[in-house]
C-alpha cells in the first residue's frame, strides 16, 4: 500500500528519536534462553544498529570524521537531510543552496561551527538557531541576504563569531538583530549594501572586539552621528577596518573615511533657533510680505497710468 510522504517537520522530529535497548531485543525472534554464541552475535548486531541509528552514518557526497561533516564544493542545491547526531562542525560552503528548511538544526545540539558561505541564500527561516545553544561560529558570507531580522540569531547566545560580509543586497540590519549575543567578539558586515546602521544594533555587544564595516555605501548624514561617536569611543578596544570604511554621501563628504568625521562635521545637525531667531524671521517675513504688496500696488498704478497715457496719445493723433 502506498503511503504519503511524511512532512519535513515529522522527519526532523523522528531523527531526534534514538532506539531503546528494549526495542532492539523485542525484535529478536528466538524463543527461550538463547545460545551464548547467538547471544554474542546479537549483542554485536544490536550495538551496530544503535550506532547507526544514533546518527553515525554520513550523508551522500559528504565526508565525516571526528564530529566534522564536510559537504563543501559538491554543487548541492539543498542541505543534506540526515547528519550524524553528534555533529560539531558542519561545512556546506561553496554550493548552490538557496534555502534552509525550518527546524533543520533542531536535532544537532552539539553543533559548534556552521559554514554556509558562498551559497545562494536570500534569507534564513525564523527560529533556525533555537536549539543551537552551543553554536559559536557562523559564516554566512558571499550569499544574497537582503536583511538581518530581529529574530535571526534567537537563542544562539553562544555565538562568538558572525560573518555576514559580501552580501551585496544586504540593506538593513534590524536594531535588535544581535540582541542577547553578549559573547560575540567578531562581527563582519563588510562589503554589503548598508547605508545606515543603528547604534542600538551594536550597543548590546559588550564583548565585541573586531568590527568590519568597510566596503558599504555609507550615507554620513545626521542619522549616522550616534554610531560614529560610539565607534570613536570604542576604537581603542574594538579593532575596525577604518581605512576601508568610506562615505558615499552626502556630496560634501563623499569619499571621506568614515572615522575621519568629527563632531565639527555634524555641527549643522545641532543648529537650534532661539525665540529671538523666530521673532526675527517672523519680522523679516512680515516686512517682505508688506514690501511685496506695496511693490505690486505701485506696479499696478504704473501700468494703469501708462495705459491711460498711451490711450490719450492715440486720441490726440486722431
């Protein structure tokens, strides 16, 4: 009888279920007390089943050794469906993967390193790292990510290194994208499409040591002042690619190094008007309005007089 294929979620749930010793023994067909030789063979077979079902089998096109699963450069269009349960280091780099299914990492709680660089990822499913408590290194460079949402790294509080570089369509990083990542030391946002980055996105990273932001089309307007001020204060403790970070706008600072801008550069952003300024502007506006009315009145009279004079001259000629 044909059965419908199980959904991805159920398969993922099933992969987390390990066989019990009782289940293995219950499948043995022999009645009564087993012969010692048969018992020994059965124990060996049972232990073999246990190791296999526990997830020591290696996916096709991948190599597995010492909890390292390497599936890189295999022209994969999708992630391998089954991995060893004890996987600590997973490399899916240099493939053509366009999407990661929801719950893909649910069973692999030992995962420390995930390398997804140089693929075709446009986004990651919400909650992908909910069970990745031990994930420390994440490489998402050279993909097509367009934004970093607030919940992308949810519950992955053990992250130490995040590489989001060379995502040319990356335009927005949510202010709470890195919330809770208190252990994060290295963050690479270089060579993307960022024109602005909220200070809130970095303020909650007390352990940040290296920050790479060069190669982005930064617009160094008034909205960037809080971030630049924070960076200047952290420059001694936080290594940054200050030579590569340049302003693309506005025109007056185009091409200027981001870290060369001082408080004087944003002086115009703090210009405030006093009551005297407002009164003076109102007075000038009133005077200009009266002058405009008087000017229009005089022009009207002049035009009328010219018309009458011209008409009178024509009558005298007749």
